[in-house]
C-alpha cells in the first residue's frame, strides 16, 4: 500500500529528531493520498431511519458487513465506504470490519445508546464504534459520533459530575464503569480524519495494540466537568501519528499508556488542547516501555497540567521531544489530578508492590508557558530521571485563580499530596539536567511568598546539572 511508504518516511523523519540535537520540524505533515475505494453503500439502503428515536443498529451493521470484502486483503488497500446521510442514527455497539471506512457526512450523527444492553457483555468491549483485529479501517466524512454522555451524569456539578456506574454485574469496579466512544483494538492501518467526537460517557478515542495509525483533522468535545472524559488514549500501540486535532475535554487529552506491551513511535503535532487534567500525559498505566515520541506545535490553554509523566508501574520512558508549544496552566479543584504545573515529570512506585521505572532523554525546546505553579521534576531512588534538556523555554509565573497552592502532587499513589512551598523548578532524584536559554519571569505584587524560590534541588539527589544563560526576574503586572 503506497500510503504506508509515505507514512514510514514521515515517521522516520520525525523520530530522527528524538535521538539527536534539535533540528527543524517540517511545518506541515504530508498526508497520504485518499484511500482507493472499491465501493460505497448507504445505511439508509439497509433500512436505517436516522430519526434519532429508533435503533438503527441492525441496518448499520448489515451495511458494514455487506461492504466488507469477504476476503479482506490489505495488500490492495481497497476500501468500501459506509455512508451516513444527514440524520441521527441511534445505535448499540457497531463492529467495524477490515477494509471499511465509516463515512459520516456533515449533518449526520452516530448516537450511542444509553442502556447497558446496547453494549457487549464484557466491559472491555463497551464502545459505540468498535473495530477488533481489523486492517485498513477508518472513520471520516465531516459528521459526528456522539456518546450521549449527559445521559450518564447522575448529578451535574461544576466541580465534577457524579456519573452513573454500570458496576452491578461485577465485570468492572468502582465508578469507572461506562462505555467509551470509539475503540480500535488490535488493528493495523487505522485512519480517522475529518470527523467530530462529542459527549463520550467515558474515554473518547481508544487505540489498543494497534500499528500504523493516522488521525488528523478531528475535533473532540467532552464535558469539562465529567471525570475520565479522556480525549485520545493510545495504549500498547506503535507508529501513531496525530495531527491537526482540537481537543476540549474534562480529563487527559492525549494520553499514551502501556498496560500489556510497549509503545513506540507516537507523533502528535498541530493540536489545540484544553482540559481540566493533563493536556499530554504519560501513564499512569505504565507497565511497559515508551520510546520515540514527538510532540510539536501544540497550544495548551487553561489546563490543569501541561506536559505530564505519571510513571508508576516500572515501565521506562526514553527519547521524547516536546517542541514549539504555548502552554497556560491554572489551578482547578484538587479532586482533578494536576497542580497548575506547565511541565510535570514523575516516576515513583504506585504502591509497595510496584516496580520503579526510569525516564531518560527528554528534550523541551521552544516553549512559552504562563502558569500558576512551577515545573516539577521528580524521580525516585532506583528510578532516576536522566538526561533532561530544556532549551529556549520562557516561564511566566503568576497567580490568577483563588485556589490554594503549597502542595506537591505525587498522585496517583506514591506520597499523594504533600504540603510544600512552590518553586520555579523543583528537582528530585535526577542524573543529568541541562538548562539552556531559560527564563523565569515573576509577577510582582499579588505574588505570594510561596513563589520566592526559582530553583530547588539538593546535590545529594540531583547530580550533574548545568545552567547556561538562565535568567530570572520580576516584572510589573
Ligand atoms: C519506530 O520508528 C523507527 C524510525 O522510523 C523505526 O526504525 C522502528 O522500526 C519503529 N519501531 C517500531 C516498533 O515500529
Ligand atoms: C526552535 O526555534 C528556533 C527559532 O525559531 C528554530 O530555529 C528551531 O528550529 C526550533 N527548534 C525546533 C526543534 O523546532
Ligand atoms: C483478536 O485477536 C486476538 C489475538 O489473536 C484474539 O485473542 C481475540 O480473540 C481476537 N478478537 C476478535 C474479536 O476476533
Ligand atoms: C470534511 O468532509 C466534508 C464532507 O465530505 C468536506 O466537505 C470537507 O472538505 C472535509 N474537510 C476536510 C478538512 O477534509
Ligand atoms: C458502584 O458504583 C457506585 C457509584 O460510583 C459506587 O458507589 C459503588 O461503591 C460501586 N460498587 C462497586 C461494587 O464497585
Ligand atoms: C510494537 O513494537 C514492539 C517492538 O518491536 C513489539 O514488541 C510490539 O509487539 C509492537 N506492538 C504492536 C501492537 O505492534
Ligand atoms: C501549528 O498548528 C496550527 C493548528 O493548531 C496550525 O494552524 C499552524 O499552521 C501550525 N504551525 C506550523 C508552523 O506548522
Ligand atoms: C505561541 O505564541 C506566539 C506568540 O503569540 C506565536 O507566535 C506562536 O505561533 C504560538 N505557537 C503556538 C504553538 O501556539
Ligand atoms: C526498565 O529499565 C530497567 C533498567 O534498564 C530494566 O531493568 C527494566 O526491566 C525496564 N523495565 C521494563 C518494563 O522493561
Ligand atoms: C523567550 O524570551 C526571549 C526574550 O524575550 C525571546 O527572545 C525568545 O524568543 C523567547 N523564546 C520563546 C521560546 O518564547
Ligand atoms: C552530565 O550530563 C550530560 C548531559 O546532561 C552528559 O552528557 C554527561 O555525560 C554527564 N556527565 C556525567 C559525569 O555524568
Ligand atoms: C541560546 O540562545 C543563543 C542566543 O540567542 C543562541 O545563539 C543559541 O543558539 C541558543 N541555544 C540553543 C541550543 O538553541
């Protein structure tokens, strides 16, 4: 498939950055040509009503099954489009098949059902749209997939909504028992573009054990007050490219995780993010390694945490670049993870049974941040941070909400929330840190005494640190 070739050239180019010194990143990612098609069917030809009241599950599934070639062959790359004309298609879980792309047209909404019987038995398969072990699959068309999330709110609350839990069957526990919106599990050559995802009841977009995924020109609108309303969770997957995304949601926006295998080569560029949790978050599921990730040209607005690592389970992280970003982070209610840190890098064992992971070779370059709290860099004994570089980074520190500061956030697990004064950069358990062309600007007046400390570290736990062209100064508001 020619698209694959283009794609691996692109990946190779982007990932060559992580190993060496910074070099310019291409201003635009070249996208592969449109997929060649073998045909198209419309869900209305299979009896879909699109009236938003009747379930169209059977019609949609019949259209997908009819569209999918009986002997899928990824070597041809041929694709059949299942078209949804304008309308509202209420549905139980639909299963996407190999060589099929859902073509949800502008004005068309695929609407997830709100009942537990609308989803498969096992909670691990609760998605409105689910592709399992498929190749050459995707979603596009300019329309919307809607999870009906508001119907899962038991009590609306501006701090945090209280959600329905489908935990009665015992298949999943606690309050994280709701369906996700879209899932690709064990898939190859996934392409999702030009589509909007709204109102997920739980996580929005979930990639599990996938290889070669391209996501571009998508928008995600979750509910800002709904917990676990993640944007894109990339789990145990290789060779993922995300570009031109707009994510406005309650929980973590772009979230690589490792649960049952490693994650290699993830690139995310040209995105806009707002979240009440972390904009980019590694973990906290972190059992295996993360390697070769690039995040470039990303704008992070009014988020609780900008770039975050919550390594807790013994997986190691290496070779990650964050470049060309504007970040603004502020405090929200502390029941949400995050303490207004623009950059937060932590590795510590979740609990007494957990292993310790290392984090090495991180580069932060060309970043401007405005935030209510400083940077937190914390390894642990036996799980150090090593070879971290900050180049051309400007921090502006100012308080503009009334939430209390003065806490270090080790959650989840580890030491939890710990009382501790703020600093521009707090460092613990680090071997090798280079800071070059970094400035910290401090708002005068209104700045509390907790701010009066640019750099905090002890040579006994932080070794081999260099500061070149570091500037710190107060400015008048
Ligand atoms: C990650 O990308 C590099 C560079 O393109 C490539 O050599 C390597 O095979 C990729 N890793 C995986 C697991 O695909
Ligand atoms: C950082 O910015 C400088 C100046 O704009 C630019 O020359 C350089 O290529 C950028 N570095 C990266 C890694 O984008
Ligand atoms: C997908 O493949 C995995 C691994 O081969 C297998 O365990 C699983 O049952 C398959 N799932 C489906 C729905 O075919
Ligand atoms: C999205 O799809 C719509 C409908 O097919 C089309 O008009 C529009 O140009 C597409 N936009 C992009 C960015 O591809
Ligand atoms: C089920 O979820 C509810 C609501 O979050 C919670 O109060 C209850 O403890 C949970 N029960 C179990 C068995 O997890
Ligand atoms: C990702 O690449 C690693 C290293 O080659 C491999 O062990 C793993 O199985 C790959 N995962 C997938 C989903 O292809
Ligand atoms: C950065 O991303 C934005 C979209 O968020 C895009 O409009 C802009 O062209 C990108 N800039 C570069 C230099 O690629
Ligand atoms: C960051 O802000 C500067 C100044 O407003 C702007 O020139 C630059 O394009 C922005 N970059 C991103 C990634 O938003
Ligand atoms: C992380 O790296 C350490 C040290 O190299 C190694 O012992 C450990 O097995 C690695 N963890 C994983 C999950 O591979
Ligand atoms: C940081 O501030 C300096 C001085 O105002 C400016 O020259 C530089 O371009 C800024 N760098 C970034 C990445 O914003
Ligand atoms: C100190 O750290 C730098 C990179 O930050 C590394 O190149 C150098 O080898 C380290 N030196 C020692 C003695 O560890
Ligand atoms: C640091 O800033 C100086 C002066 O602006 C510039 O010459 C140098 O290239 C910068 N260093 C890096 C690594 O970008």
